[in-house]
C-alpha cells in the first residue's frame, strides 16, 4: 500500500520534469530567445564617483558591455562581474565629476545592444552612516510619523465625551480611514514593485496581503478561544456602559487598538523605506509644504488608534506605547531606506501593513456588532464615507 502511494505521488513529478526538459531542449523553441531585462535599482553620488546598482530580472544571463551618462559613453568598473545571471546584481563604479542639483540619465547597455536607463531628478550626495545622517533621518521620521500620530491621539479626551451614537460614528469613521489607508499601501506597493521591477510583484503583493490577514485572524481567533464566551464577549462588557461611565479597557478593546497601531506602524515602516530611498538618490526634494502635507495626512492615524478605546479609562502609558508602535517605524524605515539598497523590503512591508490594516477593519466591525450596533445604519455609513473622504483629502497635500 505504501509503495503504491509513493508511486502515485512520484509519477506526476517525473512527468512534469519530462515536460520541462522537453520545453527547454526541444528544437521547436530554438531561435526565440527572451529579451534581456536590466533594472537600475539605485544610483548613489559620492565624491567624484557615481555608483550604479543594477539587477538582471530577465530570464537569461546577460553581459554588460557599456555604461553611459546622458548618452555619452563612460569608463566603468563593474563588480563582481559584468556577466549577470538571472536575478543577480552588480555595481558599476563610474569616475565622474558630477554637479550637485543637476539631473542625470544613467544608462547601461548589454552585449546585444539593448540599453536601459534611469533618470535622477537632482544629484545629491549619497548619505553615509554617521551621527549627523542618523539624526537627520530620525528627525524626518519624527515629523512624518511620530508627531502626526501623537497629535491625532490628542483627540482622545474629546472623543470620550460624546454620546453612544457619536461613538459608533467615530468607529465607522476609523474603519473608513483604515480602508483607504490599506488601499494606499497596496497602490504604493505595486508602484514600488513596478519601479524596481520586483520579480513576481503582481503575485507576491496579493499573496502577502491575504496571508497577513488570515494569520492575524487566526491569532485573534485563538486568543478568543482561550477566553470563556464568544469572540467579542470581553468587548460586550463595554456595551453595557450606556450612561457615559468609563471602565477599565477590556482585553478585546486593547487588542484592537494595538492591532490598529501595529498595522499603521507596518505601513509607516514601508513608507519610511520609500522616503529614505528616494532621499538617498535625490528623487524627492522635501519642502516645507510636503512636510506639512505628511503631518496633516498622518494625523488621522492617531485618531484611528484612539477610536476603539473611547468607552474605556485608558492609562496614558497605553497611549504613549500605541503612539510609539505606530510612529517610530517611520524612523527605522527611513534609516534602512537611506543607507541600504532594499526595494523588496519596502514592497513586503507595505503589503504586510495593508493586510494588517484590513484585518483591523474586520475587527472594528466585529467590535461594533458586539456592542449591538447596526452597521448599515445611516450614521455608521456616513462615518465610513467620511473617513474615506478625510483620508483622501488629506492625502492630496502629500
């Protein structure tokens, strides 16, 4: 019986191997070589030196034959080799007296004459790991991520003083905010994958989002199974507080608040990676207007964290921890993106953040159902639509 089962398991694999071998070596497919594909992942400007990071994302090995700047051929040293296997990377070192602030087009040509190019909007010195640069990126992350979240949390005392229907409205508004934030993360992930030609990005991103959602859902279900009663039994204790009195936060309410913070933190980590990488290659010229835009847009994140806890007497230590979980990853992302060439990491964290945020939206609706709210009521639908509009309008400033 075991031998029969083994044969039944192995035979399809052997047949598959035969089909792949035939496709690979059959004369039928000769003369149809795939086109080469080289992506320029990053261009760094150093003292009288330009360092170009390239990767072969095509199906076959390629040979780099020439480098150029603004269509003018230049001498370049390529390490470790000019022959790039599939998915392998290399660095081109070009001795060149570049001018800060000037745009450049960097090109590489393969042995078959195919040229690939990348345009740098404004040449800026590549950041080197130093105390000054670490502080600069930390300050940038603080303005973009930490301060806006903290400002949003300042609405918490006001939110505690509204009636039950307004409380439901704020929860619905939070769901709308997070839903559009998740969509924004997905769009950013696809744009980053497309910009850096991340292999399989169109499949990888949905796979990460779905897996993150399901894993977090499984974690939440297991946590609920360890308690007595139904999934939202610990949350329903707050539903009885219709008189405006506050109680200590239940495990369910705190879980949702912390999951909101984690989801936003993962999104901000990916956002920080993208910002740091863009600054490192001069792709983004941060202005006061842009900083103001980020601050306005991300302030809504603090509001979203506070909303699930409005019927609880929350210690300030919880608020501080929640703010740090959501905001500090922006600093970490800026450090990684500014000093390291990791486009894949930005894609992964943005996708993970989107999945986590969608799971939080699901949990918020579960919280509302546990409190006896009617999701399809006018004020709840108005809250979701308002949240989407607020996130969209504030995003225009960025």
